């Protein structure tokens, strides 16, 4: 599973294909929900009543530093917050589709909640209930609405069954980078889903959205997930010690990066026509 950076949304994180790793194959996002504080309103100064203002028409040159009519809100000139995003639907090869989350995806949340690892590294409820599952789906909608990122459900084309999740998280987009996390339930593993979904989102983010850098965070033991990342074109860049809390302990994460000027797995530059 590819884990998220520490302050990124906890969904989604990644599980790798069972056919490439007989052991546990999950990938993570992040401990903390980066958009938890998104959308909070700003406090603004109340309008000053012109009839009670000490600066009247008889004071043609009020001191701008003491003029009560002047906007003194320290955030008044701050840049606007993230814009809402629209999660598209797109093909991930001939067998899978990526689409926005729907309330019909509650069976996927149920299966993920029964996994021993996914609830540790996402906000999937460890104890399933319809109410908790519905809240999970609403969080995915909120993340798009607040511009935190693009959460996708991964759906098998032949029977329209959702089998996993992948997300492109934009918390660090002002610095020119974004992260990807994903997870896969047991019924979706061994079918090449993870590789197809990661390749699709990676290409879309670099080429269509023009994001300069993408990164993945993968636990060192997860060799299957690391192979998938390298196959798609990511390069291992180092080890982050104690990077993320998983369950009751902090764990190391290997960081994998891909620039839109790097070559992909087939040797073509990502930004090439």
C-alpha cells in the first residue's frame, strides 16, 4: 500500500495486487485528514456606522492607520482558498473505471472495514455501520467540494462492482506537488487493478492537470507496491523515518517521486505530445 504524507487525507491508501505479493498488500494515505479544517469561515470586522465614526466629512485626510473604516482584517489580503474540484469518470484500461464515490458504494466500505489493515491507515470505519459508511462517502464528496483532492472509487467494468479507492491529494499543490494514495479490497486483488488505476491517475495528473511532481509513500516491507510504483515510472528517493502513525506505532515510509519531466515506464517523457 502506498501511504500518504503525514497531514494528507487518510483516504485513500493503496493495496497492491495479491498476484504480485502473497503477503499483506495494502497502501496508505495519511494519518490525518488534511481537509479537516477546510471550509472554516473567516471572521470579518463589522461595518463601522458612518454616523458614529470619528472621521466625518470634516476630516478630509483621515489617518489610514487609525481610520476605523479601513479593513483591518489581517486575512483581508490573503489569497483565496482552494477551489472546489469536479471528480471525473475515466477508464483505467479495458476492465476498470474510476468514478466519483456514490452511496451505492457502501458494500465496498463494508468489505474494507473487515480488512485487518485498511482501517488502520484510512478513515474507513473499523466497525461497520451504515451511518459510519455513509459518513465516509460524504467525506469523499467534501474533499472534492473543498478542493482537498480527487477521490475516486475503482469499479470493475463487467459487473460494476467497486473494488477499491484511489485519490489525488492537493494539499501541497501551491508548492507544485501532490500525492497519490490507494487501497484495494481482497476481492479486487490479483487482477492488475492497482497498476491500472495508478497509471491512469498519474498520467492524468501530470499531463492534463500539469502538476509538476507526484509522490507516493510506501512502507518498506511492501515490496509488491514498490514494484508497481517503479513500473509506472516512480523513483525511490529515500526513507522517511517514523513518518506516519499506523495503528499504535509510528512507521517508516519510503518516498517515491515522479516529475512531469521524467520518463515513464515505457521511456516516453510524460509531457511529450
